[in-house]
C-alpha cells in the first residue's frame, strides 16, 4: 500500500533541515570570527605580522629577488590598492628599484624612483606614528631612511647619507618597544655593528663623522646578520646580500661559497647572486662550478636577461680566461675571454679593477709567448700606468716588461 506524506510532515522535515543549515552557518561564522580574533591578537594589529599579508607579499618578494620585476610590481601595486595608507607597498616598490641598481651600483638610472618611493613610505609611516606611535611605523621609517642612506653613500653624498643614517638609528630605537620585530630589527643592528668598523678602517676622511654615532662591534654584527638570514621574514634576503660581501671582505671563503650557492639556487636569475657564486667558486678552487656559472652568466647577457650586464660579464669572462690560460693551455680561448673582460670593463667604466689589470697582464703574457714583444710591452706598460701602486699586477708587470724588452733586443 503506497504511503503518503502530508504537507505538515514536509514542513517539519524542512524546518529541521533549515535549522541544521542555520546552525552550521552560525558555527562557521563563529569559527571565522574566532580565527579573525586570534589573528588580530597574534599580529597585535601590525600589518607586517598578519599571515595574509605575509602570504601575499612572499610571492611578490620572491619575484623581485629573482629579477621578475614586472610580476613583482603587479603584486606590489595590488598591495598598494588594498592598503592605501600603509607604508609597506611603497617601501617594497622602492626596494625593487634598489635591486635594479644592485648589479651595477654605478648606474644612477633608478635613483630618483627609489628615493621617491622611500620618501612616500616615510610620509605614510610618519602619519601613522603621529597618530598612534605605532612601532610598526617606526620600523618602516628606520628601514626607508636606511635605504636612502645606502643609496646616498653609493653616490658619495656624505651629508645626505649621514642625515639618513641618524634618522634610521633614531627610529630603529623607537621600534624596539615591539619585541615581535626583533629578527627584523637585528638586521639594522648587525649592519651597524659591522660597518661602523669597516667605515673607520677604509674611509679615513669619514672618521671625524663617526663620533656622532655609538661604537660598533664587528664580530657581533656578523653574528647578528647570520641570525637574521635564517630567522627574519622581510629582511632575511637582504641580510644574505650583505653577508656575501662581508664574507668576501673578511676572506671567509667557505661560508661565502655555501651562502652564494644557496642564494643562487633560491633565485637562479638574480645576477648578483649568480656572479657571487661564480666568484666564490673561483676563489675556492671549484673549477667545474665556476665554469658552468660563468658560461651561464655570459649566455644570459647575450639573451638580455634583466640585470645581466657588463659588471657580471667582467667577472664571468675573466674566470673563463683564467682557466683557459692556466689550466687548459688554450691560448686562443684565453685571448678571446681576456679581450671580453677588457671590453666589459670599458663599457661599465670599471677599468680600475683587478680583473681588468689581470686581463691586460694575461694578454701581455700571450703576446710574449707569440713573440710579439712590441704588443707585450704595450700591455705591460698599460698595467703599470693604470693599476694601483700596491697592486700585485703592477709588480708583476714591471718584471715581465723587463723580460720582454730583453727578449725583443735578443730577437733583433
């Protein structure tokens, strides 16, 4: 016998289903509110610390460090629309302009945009600071002033660099009240501690200015930057950039090689990281790695990869010339790469570099082997005229010049 369901039963069933759905939605809404509340408590209202922003920024920052500037700029501008009153988007856009400068710091093409974005970031951070004394705002002012100082020092605008550095330190101190920023803040402390002594040792004219600043601690600075390079979110790659140079300055070649390899693997199309890896492999005697990297650099220059230009080319060409001459005994290839090194150096205005002088010296040696003593003497004289008085290439050129003159007399 067929059962029938009356209208009253249908209403009851529908009511039960509706109550289940409403309850589920209520639970879901409550779960979302609880999650949102927990996130606000975790981030303490700081945009830098919110998971959402960190996720959004990570992709863009990775694009930037891998020299995919078009993709990075789209993401940074999205953040600018989403957070129009916050200093983060302008700071990241300014940082991107700085990284366009990094492969050849003599290139002033991007200076104005870099400084403009940093000024805008400072302006927005100042407004937040004036309204609430939010330590996040102080952090951005410290960071933006630090990058301004960094660029001004590259341009030897010492008074502007000093002013920016003093402001950076002032706001760095103000942001210390927020301990959750400690890995990021340690970046500034590490740089200061190391470079205080570096400036003192290498820039005697600036020593009178240093009395304006507290004393640094070089070993502590290196240790702090190493911690930042693994623990910070926003500044870890910047810390690695500086550590590579510091390891080079301090002849910490094993550390330089390990870090350079890691950064290159993370950002394979970053010209600075690739050339530093090539240089570190070369200095450490890792021949196969140095050759592969040098060829890769020259290929990318030929294919017009962003940021791959003459400075990286000078490194790569010299490394290949050195191996061709000293290891493979391939005079023809060595001459080709020595000439490429010289060409890259002239195109970038870096004829006061060791690789340039060594390439001239190499060509002089090849000319002597080929018994073209007039050309050899010309190369050796140029090294003596152009190189620094204390350069090892100059002393070697003097000795080889004497030998070439004797050989030319004997040949006649």
